[in-house]
């Protein structure tokens, strides 16, 4: 059982790096500020931030998985309480 635990710890360390980079990208692009007026699609956010929509969508999905942003049933992204400190 300790092997499984070690594997889980290692995976958490690896994904922790991904999450911290995704948070950095969202902060740098001011995504939380762009979502302050309500939910928006990744394509809209990418256009305003001046980046490609595909990679931004993947960053947003990553941050949804850890609770920073939320994803609506219609595919739009919105703020969660964890995103509030990212607002300017």
C-alpha cells in the first residue's frame, strides 16, 4: 500500500506544477478581471486577452478541476471564490 501512496504523492507534485503555471497564466492574462461581469466562453476571453483560444481553454479547464474557475453547462467559464484574489 505504501507504493500507491508514494505514486499519489508524486502525481500530486507533478500536477501541482501544472496548476501553479496555469494560475500564473490566468493572472498574467487577467482572466479573473475579464470574468468579473459574468460567465464567458474561452473564445471570447482569448480574443480579449490576445491569445489562442485552444490553449486558453485547456488552462481554464485545468483551473476548473482545482476549483479556481467554474464551467457552466453551456460551456462558459465563471469565477469561483478562489479566483477572487486574482482580480486586480
